């Protein structure tokens, strides 16, 4: 929908100033044109991808295969989300084609790159980064990559176009500081100098590469052209970062979070990261967030003030032992309760005539359908918000799975990116319709 550009409008980052106080304003109708560009919806859409790499007990998560559509009967776990039933779709019988290998598949949750444990495997660009490449310049941070108990250097949901891992930020306090705490004038100037130096380096590299291009053959010219495209993209991001460094950061009422020091405080860390994502969206600091819940790398954890008897990973290999299954169920229910609270928090924030949940697509799932046996089919997946017709169970063939990357194509279309495919996705998801 084309936006109407008025002669006068307030910038989204407009502040009221006086007596040394800077008060950030909420999103006002008069600010809408400041967002506007041709063919971009003035009220933005967002994406939040969440992967719990040990999944959920499938028998307690999935509705019955014959309980599909709008009238499905909620499973044990979905009862925790009952008040939000109309805000999400539960998927069964979906997976990433050829993404195998159990634990390494978490790196492919948002890329769908096949065979992650094969020799010479190189990952591909993740969904959040693909969107950030095209739309990330509209916000202070093109994207946020977050994690809980992440095995740094080995695990992440975010990957660049060149297949390079983007490290996860694990401290909520650091995320809060980046988004809302303004540095001293000297710190800001130092950052500006670093950005200017990076810009100068890119200019020099580009000039040298163009000179070289005249001396090489056609194949090398093609490679250099690809390289220069990357250089120009980086130049654009440097210029955008330089511009944002000169703008005031948003002011929020929320207190800065206090990070737990104990990895057993896993659930509290998850809650804090959900809060950071919500604040990022609420202030339009970014529109793309990826969060890896590295349950594999988590020890015995505390749920509802009660510790588990064993590490999260060991519990997932339950061998159908009742004592392990009961603890896993308690953990899984904890995840569902936190997800319900996230939905509630996003629903209570209005953005124009809609809620923040209406504007935010949330993908919650896992790279494993059954952590006990390391299978990567029949993935447990919820898809919420974002302006889709929810309140349904999309039940696909649990033997011959439907490609989950088709959902990624739907996400891109909802963001206004009319890509025909993403990874192994070749169409939008069947049965998932827009509200308007």
C-alpha cells in the first residue's frame, strides 16, 4: 500500500527536550510519513525466530493428526496458550528437506541448508539476515542475534550470505545498553572515527579492485563483480551506521535487566531475552531478531524454583524413563508459559490500529522432531502473529513432510519482499492465509 507523504511530519526519533531531559515520544500518526518510502508499509512488519535445539516432547505438543483446521483439539502443551489460540497456527508434519544430522541442524534452522554434518559443509544465509540485507537500513540495528547458554563459535541462528556464523549476544544487559544507553560525546566521536576509517578502507579496496578488473579474464571479472557487490553493500551499512550514531537512542520506562550469573537460571535468561526482543520491536530499534535457546549446552536447570536432577541434554535422552519424562514435561511447560507471556506482552502494546503481535511474525520451533532419537523430521513448530489467519492446526503428512522453508517464503512476502523462493522453499505455505 502506497503511503501518503505530507509536507510536514514528525520524525520517529523526535524528542521533547528541556532542562537537560530528553523524553522519547511513542509512535504518533504524525510520525508515519517519516517511515514512508515508496512501496513500503508505513507501519513496519517484523520477524522473531526462536529455536529450542532440544525441541519438545512430541506426544504432548502436537494435536492429533486427525484434529486439524480451525476446530482442532489443543494438545497438553498448547493448553498453556489457550487464551492466544486465535493468534497462532500450530504446524505438524513439517521439516527442512535434507537437513539431517541431529544437533548440527540447529545452525540450519533459519537457513535450511542441507546436510550440515557433511564434509565441507558451508551454511547459507539465514532468513533474518536475508531480510536485514534488504530492510535493515530502516532501523538503528539491521538485526539482533541473541542466545541463551550458547556454545559460542559453534552455534547460532544467524548466518551471512557467505555462510559465516554471526555470534549470539547472551547478556540481556548488554543488549539493553546497546539499544538504549547513549555513550559519552567522546565515545560517540570515537565510534564515528572507526566508522569513517572503515568507509575509507572500503573506498581504497574498491578502487584497487576496479584497477585489477581491467587486467583479468571473464571468470575472474565475474568473481570480482560479486566481491564488489559485497563491498558496496558494506559501504551502505557503514554509512547507515554512521547516520544512526548521530541520532539519540529511544527512552524506555523498563529498568535495565540484571543477568543471571548461573547457567542453571536458563528460564530466567529466556524470559529476559523475550523482553529484549519485545523492547527492540516496541522502539523500532530493529525488525529482525533471532534467538537460539541452546538447551544442548545447558546443565541441570531450575524450573518453577525447582532444579532438575540432570542436565537438560541428558534428560532429552530419556529412554522413556518416567522420572526423566516428568522433568522434561516440566521444562516444556515452562517454555510454553514463557511463550504465552511473550504473546500477552506483544498484544498489550498498540501500534496504530493494531497490536505489536499483529505486526510481528513469531516462529517458535526446533531443529529436532525428537531429541531422544535425534530425528530431524516432524518438527514442532508454532507460527504466531504477523497478520495471518491463525487459530488452526495445519496437519501435513507426518511421513512425507511438507517443506517448512515454504513458510519462510510467506514471511518474506509479508515483509513486502516478493521472492519466489528461499532455500528449498519454492512457494508460500499452503493453508496459511493473510488477514488482509
